[in-house]
């Protein structure tokens, strides 16, 4: 499965997709997030920044790992597992 979302599409999903919101609200925040939930952290970020994009990959990699989905991210012509 491959899905590509623009920053704008991702922001719309973060505010309107109840299944995604619930998943992120119930995902424990990582120590660097300084938030109670992953959802709170994500909606407070500038999703156009490189830091936020790298954090997003980290967050979803962890969520998919916990859900037992194989994950492959491509970033600047490198594959990151």
C-alpha cells in the first residue's frame, strides 16, 4: 500500500478523520513531544517543516509497527525502514 498526501490533505485528515484522530489520541506521546497524546502534538506542529515531517515518519512507523504493518519510507532517494 502506498499513499501520498500533501501537507494540506494531511492537515484536513488530522482535523476530520475520526478514526485517525482516535488512533492518535490513544497513541502515547514520545518523550520529545511534550504532549499528552500524539494527536495533541501533531496538531500543534508546523507540518511544512522538515523536522515535523521526520517526526511524522517516526510516529507512523511506530504506529504501523505496533499494528504489525510492514513499513517502508522513501526519503531523498534512500529507503528508510
